């Protein structure tokens, strides 16, 4: 089981990263809606602690997805006003405070789904629209994939280890810990500025619908179906929901372009969508990287 924990999560993260780089941000945006850390944690809980434990934990994880959105919202609101260390401190404080608050509320599947839907809508509204003039994403660094793999292993081992001393509710709330959002937000904040950071954080909030669908399926089906069938169905639902979110956002951009005469950038594809102006402008750059007059 330890070998399983050390390999499954990092391999999933590596696969999604490579798919995104090979086939573009559209494919990466679709796959990022999967719970790449909290999903394997749920599987390990089902195998080690039993399906009842994992199903109860899944309800908490579904609600706990909202704490990730609150982290992203707090970071987005503070980044324009505070220094990077202060922004990170406020965001993490918001995250842990929301986890502590939600741990005091007994959620069922129904009340949890209503609560997380309202919270997601509120976070998206408060985050505001993404900026069409955000700069392109940073170039990938050599340490990017190894860092993601190490963080994944650390989070999986830490949270599954806590299952022996915490109840399923506490473990479930901690499972969606925003490790990758935190790391990438810090690098974007330091190297690209606020506009790209805001687009990224808003994108994280939007794509959590796939994570919510994943844990909803686990909570409803794990004690009624086999473990394998439950998690396969959960992955299918997560991908389907995330595809719908991306499609709706692209349709919104298209409608905005029809009425305004311009095409707004979105949080997955950059300005003018996949293969659009951001890609074309890079193709027009001289070999020395200077701007075209």
C-alpha cells in the first residue's frame, strides 16, 4: 500500500502536466478538474478504513472543496493590496479558519451540496471577471514536475496518516488542501503580476465543480457499488462537469465577442482562446525575444 501511495498520485500529476504541455491548455484545463490529490486519498481511505469511512469522508471533502475556493478568493483580493508574504498568510489563515468552521457543522449529502453550490457561486462573483489583457503563462521550469510530485506524495502520506487519529469528517475536509494552487499562485504573483494571477485563481475556483461531482458520486455510490465502479464513475462525472464548465465559459466569451466586437480572454486558453492571439503574438517575436514594433 505504501508503494501505491508513493506512485499513483505523482504519476497522475505528471500525466496531466505532460498532456497539458503536449496538447495545450484546453486539455490541461479539462483534466485539472480532477481531484488529483484528494481523489487518490479517498481511494486509499476506502481500501484502508472501509467504504463507510470513505463515503462519510467524501461528504466532508465535497464541502471542503469550498475552502479551496475561499483560499483562492482571499489570495485574489489581497494580492492587489498586500505584499506576497502577507497575501499568503491571509489566504492560508482563511483556509484553515474555514476548515475549522466547517468541521463544526454536521453536513449531509443534500445540505453539503447546497452549501457548496452557494459558496462556489459567491466566490466566483466576488472574484470578478478575468482580465483579457493578462500576460501569457510562465514557461515551464525543469523543477516544476518534480516539485508537483513531491508535494503530492507529502499531502497523500500526511492526510492518510491522520486517518488513524482523526474522524472521517476531519480527514475529508483536509483532503482538498490547495497545495498546487498555493505553490503556483506564489510563483505567478512573484513573476508575472496580478492579472495572470487573478486569471489562474478564478480558473481554480471554476474547475472545482469537477471535484464536487467526484465526491458527490463517491458519497452516494461507494456503499452501493464496488470500489472500482464507484471511482471510475466519479472520474467520468468529474471530467464531464469540467467539460461543461469550460464549454459554458467559451460560449460566454463567444457571445461577448458577438456583442462587443472583441473576444474576451479566458482563464484556460489565454487571450483569444486556444491558438489565438497569445499564440500568434509569440510566433511573431524575433529570435532574440524582443517585441515587434
